């Protein structure tokens, strides 16, 4: 196997190879992992420490949160990753861009705080973000 030296060292230690952008670095607290809470429709809360740059959808799917289908894999082409951003976070997360706005037309029970979770990238600014899963996807 032909791996970069750092990846090979990680593999030799039996570790999972994690891209540099996702590694925790104590010298750079800005690289700490933001917290994400996803609240399923039945009220079950899922709490995660997530990688900067990962999307809410990726974290939901990776952790089998019910109600996030993500049929297109994050290409903003299916609207089955629809979530409601918690009211407290809506302004911080911001409004959808034009393509996402168009796809939201296909989502079920769209509200002012609706977003496609594949279009929300986690960052330090979103540390503590809370989103809610709708009753069903379209
Ligand atoms: S995963 Fe398809 S639009 Fe988000």
C-alpha cells in the first residue's frame, strides 16, 4: 500500500486514517470539534462532537439518526435531508442559497427555518447547533 508517511504511521499504530483537516490539534483550539444536537421527530436527542467541515447530514447518516434519508448523498438534489434549524440558531446558520431554496420546494412541510442538512457545514461558529428532524421526508 502506498500511503503518505503520516497516514502510514497512523495505519501502523492501528489507527483510523483521518484527513489532516479533521484531526484535533491541541495547539489550535480553533480545530476543536463543534457540538451538534439533532432532535428526531419523536423527541429523541442525538448529541455529537463533529468534524469541522462535515455537514449536518453526514453526521446524521453516519450515526443512523432516523428521518434523514439523504438519497442523493449530499448533492443538493433530493431534499430528503430536510431539517428545521432551531429558532435560536436560524440567524447564525443563515438562509439557503438559490439551489437549496429550489430543492426545498420538494421538501415536506417547509417552514421559515427549513434547511437541507447536506448544505449546513459545521464550524466553530456553529458549535452547539441544534436541528430538528421533520415528521417525514418528501
Ligand atoms: S442529501 Fe439530497 S439534498 Fe441533501
